[in-house]
């Protein structure tokens, strides 16, 4: 094991400065964090974020790193998380509605060694996101494209969102979709734009068979989103012949 890997496998606490915020949708916000001495991370990893109230009460939640380690336009100490607002939640309303540039946040990371992609993995990868589950998959997608170039034979993303106005990173994903047919597939579960030519509904075996990398090519599959979404999609993939051992999942709760 080299020293970089050892360092990454030991999460530490850091103080992160909020240096930017970006609304992804009306209920989701990306926080751009500068973290002095950040050791770097692997695509797919997450952080734990701890809020402390004035009376000392603390709440900690996990958030995936949406930024890829090798994104060229940012320094290695800048990371991004994308947070979906849960109206009755304790932490997400504060991060989406209150947190702003100049605030400081306590984070523990980088965390996770299973739901990650690294440059040594040469097999095709299929990414499947539900809602805010797109966050770590954005990082993995960028990392894979940076390593291997843009090819729908080596990586594909299927992203399920309720409607177009719920799609995170819309411009960026749109540009990627235009650059390579089959690279990005969007699925709307509630309503679709007027010009939409695809189907509307939940991700199921038919859709997976049409748009994802076939089981015969032995892709590693990464599924991330609400628990129910992850379970239904993983089970459909096994039904399509994917080996359970090549399916990696991250459940966000719900
Ligand atoms: C490894 C990991 C990575 C995560 N990454 C992200 C991320 O990148 N972006 C993000 O927005 N969230 C992410 N989450 C979820 C996040 O940690 C919190 O659970 C979420 O922000 C809700 O916290 P809260 O304090 O607002 O709600 P809470 O006060 O914890 O919960 C409020 C209510 O919402 C329900 N609930 C909790 N989580 C969800 C959910 N995801 N969907 C629907 N209902 C839910 C609870 O059961 C409860 O009823 C991740 C979770 C894990 C385990």
C-alpha cells in the first residue's frame, strides 16, 4: 500500500470554508468548499458533515463528493457537495437554505473504499442514479472520462429524476449527451418536457435492457439514490444477468 492510499484510508476532521454556492434545482444546492490540507479523494467517496448548534447539540450527516479528484479547473483543496432539501429534515434545510459564502463547516473525510472508481479499473462502468444519487456518480463519470476519453462503450449514465426541473448539473450533462450518443440517458418518473421522445416512469428492466451496458460485457455497475430505488434497480439488473458481485450500491436513505 502506498502512502497516498494510507493517508486516504484515514479520514480526518477539517474546517471547510464555503467559497461558493450554486442552485442545482429549486430544492437542491451545491456547496463549493475550500478545505486547507485536504488530502485528496477518490471518485465516489463521501464526507461526514457535522453541525453544532449554539446549545452544543450536534447533528452529523453524510454527503457524497460531487467533484471529481482530477477536475482541471479547481485546486486539489476545493471540493463540492450537492444537497437535496428534505422539508422535515434536520440538516439539509440548513445546508440548502441558510449556508452561504463565508460560512465554515466541520467535515470528516474522505470516507469510503467500496463505492469508488479508480484509474486501474479498465472494465466498462454503468452508472445509475436516482435523484440526489447523481452526486457521487458525477464524480465517477468525470474521472472515467478524464482517464479514457468520451466513449459510451466504456461508461454510461442512466439518471432518473422526477421532472426536468429536478435535474442536477443539467447543462453539463446536456453537453456530454450531445457529444456522445448513449453516454447519458435521462428518465423522468413524473413528468417530461413537451419535446421529450422517451418514456415516462420508473426505471425498470425494459429500460435497463435498452440503455445500459449489457451484462455480457461485464460492466461494474454503480447504483446510488434512495434505498428503494437502489434495491429495485439492483434486483432488475440481476434479472438481466448481471453478476451481483459487480454491482456496487450506495443508499442515501428515505
Ligand atoms: C453515504 C451517503 C452519502 C450521501 N450523500 C448525499 C448527497 O450527496 N446529497 C444528499 O442530498 N444526501 C445525501 N445523503 C443523505 C444525507 O446524509 C441525509 O440523510 C439527508 O440530507 C437528510 O438529512 P436531514 O438531516 O435533512 O434529514 P433527517 O432529519 O435525517 O431525516 C428527515 C426525514 O427524511 C427521511 N430521509 C432521510 N434521508 C432521506 C433521503 N435521502 N431521501 C428521502 N428521505 C430521507 C428520514 O427517514 C426522515 O423521515 C447521503 C447519505 C449517505 C449514507
